[in-house]
């Protein structure tokens, strides 16, 4: 689970300005961090199907944000993919 301090640190790294909390870049980076943490949980608890479902929903949500960003501004999309080290599909 993301604590408030971790979340603010993530937001500061990718925010466009100091009040930015809802841009696609911020949302993608927060989702990526949550996905990473939940993946670690699922490695220990393989039979936790409820968490697996949540993970799949987060991955789909991140994919939706990335598609939106790719349509709207390809430069911002490329920078966030490079910054978060995500693979391009």
C-alpha cells in the first residue's frame, strides 16, 4: 500500500507543475508503483485471486491512460514511458 509520503514523492517526480495531481503522467506513475508493490505481494501469495483481479484492473487502467496520452501528446507519452522504463506495445 502506498503511504502518503511515497505518493507525494512520486507526484513530485513526474508532475508538470507544483499543483499537478491528476495529469495522466502522475496517474500512470502512481499506478505503476502500486502494480509493482502488488506484484511482490502476489509472488508470496499465489492463491490471492482478489488481489490478482485488482492487479489486472490497475494494469488495464494504466494502459488506458497511456493510450490517451499517446493520442494527445506523443512527446509526453515517450518521456513517461522512458522515465518509468515501461515497454512500448
